[in-house]
């Protein structure tokens, strides 16, 4: 599998370690930056490039996922979710990593590098990568509703409307 990674200064050390871990598992890792520590860098461009690469790869039939890091993971998740076709989930446990894939078919995860030990981060990412989407009808339906809104702003009718 191809895994696209991006971070900011807060996640740079994790990113480097994670790239070695994932490559050791046979994954092709693509680093979208940064390449050196800069305490005032701006993560949006790094994360957006990684998210766009995931979408582009998947459109070409390449099995790809993304991982974005920051101090909390919040801003990185927000940036990644600006890319059409990305479903980025903030992950903070094994359960959230698994549910992101099973229920939401998330294709990018965001993790707070300052919130977890590296061993925990690896376990979250490994679970995310290993967990397939369930394909349950209710999850497919919900993802389709999100995609429809993303595409043209359409929503299901409000049942409270008269």
C-alpha cells in the first residue's frame, strides 16, 4: 500500500520514525513534508498535498491512505478535509482508528504527535491500515450523503420541515 505522510514541526520526529516503520512493513511511503525542523512552519500545504495525493492515487486504482500529524492533529485534519474526496478522521485510540475505517471508510487519519507516545501512534496507524471498510449499507448510505453534499450541496430533506 502507498501511504502519504505530512506533518508540521511538532510531528517531524514521529513522521521520520513512522516512515521507517511503515517501509519496514513493505509499504511505499511518500513524505509530503516538511523536510527540516522549522518551529513556525505552516502545515496546511503539507497536509493538503498529502490528502490530494491519496485522492489522486485512489482515482488511478492505487491502494493508498494518508497520515497527517501535528501537535494535536486538529488543524491537520481540518486541512486534509478541505480536499474533495478525503474523509480524514482524528484518531486518538485503537478504537477510533478502527472505527474510522470500518464505519467511515476514512482514507486519511490525523494524529496529535504531542498527545501520544510513539508506540501508541504506531499501533493506531497499524490498526487503521489493517482495518477494512465494513461496507454495511448504513455506512455506505451515510458516506454517499456526505459525498453528495461535497459535490453539489444537496442534503436529505429535513424531516422536521412542514
